[in-house]
């Protein structure tokens, strides 16, 4: 019985810290260009640099339209190869 109590007392802080870290994770979203997970607070993809639309208050900030043209060109060239 004492051994079980010792194990519980050792594991409890470890489990508490793991739970704390899981709950503190910053929300992430999928980048529409590269499909990698990126932080919701960064307004650029941390992998490919794509500007991601985001809400701030009641305003929505959109992506740079020149990026859409570049993406379309890249998509069209990869489809014709």
C-alpha cells in the first residue's frame, strides 16, 4: 500500500505538468498554401511565408492578392508538366 502511495505522489506532479502544457498550447491553423500547421497568432505561415487572413476585432485582414496570382501560376505550371 505504501509503495502505491509513493508511485502516485511521484506521478501526480508529472501528470499535472503534462496536462498544464497541453492546455496552454497555442491554437494553430492549416496554411492554405503548404498545408502545414502554423500558429494562429502569426499572420504569416512559419513554413512558406504565406500571409494568412485573420480577424482582429470586427475587421478581417485578407491575404495579399499578388500571392493568389503567384499560387495560380505555380498551380498551372505544375498541372501542365
